[in-house]
């Protein structure tokens, strides 16, 4: 006897339909610099052969579940130490840099040496305004843009991360652990910076990403979580408290004029 298993969720059931994720910038300052997240997809590829990777369901399924964030700046940065041995960043581009030297610290920071995971691997952080929120259980995973080729490899490795965006919303940042400080960090505007992936209550649900308004309720909820990393060692312990404070219906699709 042939048995058919229907993996489709009943219409209207909890968790039916796509997993809806809202994204927004936490500030309008310089908003034109920041491209919207885009689904990872390699469209201009060879699909004529039946065995081409471009037609492989496994490859297509994987790529469709990642969203790409592009680099908003041109950066050419070196690492050095001053006469007192203090670690610091060097703007190699000098007067030709896209970012003025006196503004560089507002977007790129060298983490305090006491907080490095390894004494010989500096950590740098690139501040970004991207935020993500969900109405139901949803975890975001941030990882390196592994499917995109870098003509000039990074001199280190990327810090990934994972946390629940239905219970905790904060701007993402890009962070690198600098393994080879004799080599410079070079990032170009428009280049792939990192990927994000979203996981809900089941692996079968597609993800729908929508730009959402920064409503007063959303901003007030974010303010309740702002800066707490400076006062506790484990922010994960605060997720339940933050979730209890969240207002309903935070995703309000943004209207374009």
C-alpha cells in the first residue's frame, strides 16, 4: 500500500505559512549607505546541464535560506602599537580614505586588549545599524559570507553569533579576530560582509523578510534592552524578562512613497 505523507502545514495553523522577519535600521543617519538585506542567490549561472550545481535542489535550498549584508564602507586598516606598546588601528588609506580619520572610530573599533580571546589576536568591531525582529519564536544566526569569493582574503576569522530575535533586538555588528597582524584589513563598499540565517519552529518554512517601521513601541522595547551588556556578564539570562516586556505586533511593513 502506498502512503503519502503531507508535510504542508494546515492553512491558519500556528506557524503556518512563511516565517516573517522584520528588518530595520536603528537610525536614519547615513541610511543611504546601507543596502537592504538580499537573499543569497546566484542567478547568472549555468543551468543548461541537468547535473549543474545551479540546478541542485540541495544547493538552491541552502542558498535561499541565507540573506546577505553588504559592506557600507571602503576601509584599509592596519594594526600597530605605539611607543608605549598600546595597540591601535592605522588608517592606511590616509588622505585618500573614504572615511575621514577623525570619523573612523565611530564605525570601527579595536576591542580592549583585556577582552581579546587570545593575546596575539586583536578583535575589531564594525558598528552597523541593521536590526531584525520576529513575532514568533525565531533565532538569527550571523556568519561569514562563505559562498562569496574574496580576491583579498581577510587577515583573520569572523565572529559568528546566534540569538532569539523574538525576545531580543539589537543592532548587529561585524567582528573579526585578527590572526595575522602583518597583513591589513581591506573592505570595499558593496562587497559581501556577512550572512544572516533565520530559524523558526520547523526547517520546512521559508523566510519572508520585510522592512518594518521603527514604531514608538518597538523603540521603547529596544530602549529597555539598551546598554545592559555593560552591567551583566550574560545577557542571555535576560531574554525571558525582555520577552515579557515586548509589545504585540511589532512588524509593521514600511510604506514606500
